[in-house]
C-alpha cells in the first residue's frame, strides 16, 4: 500500500457509516458495557445461589466460596448501578445526556 493513499473505514465497514463522530461510538460502547456488566453480575448471582444450594449440602468450603461469590456479585452489581447513576448525575450537571447521542 502506498503511503499517499488514505483509507476511509466507513467504506470498508458498513456500520461505520452510521456514526458522525467518536462520541457516538463511545456512547454505544458505554451503554452496552453497562448492560453486559449487569447481565454478567446477574449470571454470577445465579451461579453463586446454585453453588450455595448444591455445595452447601456436602462441602462447607464450597458453600463458603459460593457465599463469597454471591457477595462479590452483589457488590459488583451495586458498583454498576452507582456508576451508571454517577454518569447520569454528571450529565445533568453539565446539561448534556452523556449516554445519548
């Protein structure tokens, strides 16, 4: 490829045509990251609950590990909720909704 040639990403990847600036891309990534993190926290809570039910009957060490997993998953979920709330608060303080484009 010659150094004088330029490549427009939007020509190569069709979803690139939907974005006018980098802010729109960041907004979509952040929104999807919140959703993915909340989904994963929910899955970890379910796995931990299942571990408490099944592992608690036979092995107290596994039950304790499952309780720790549940605790960490709930703490992670709370961090996700509060971080989303903080982003919304900052957006209202500066007068722009950060998570919308």
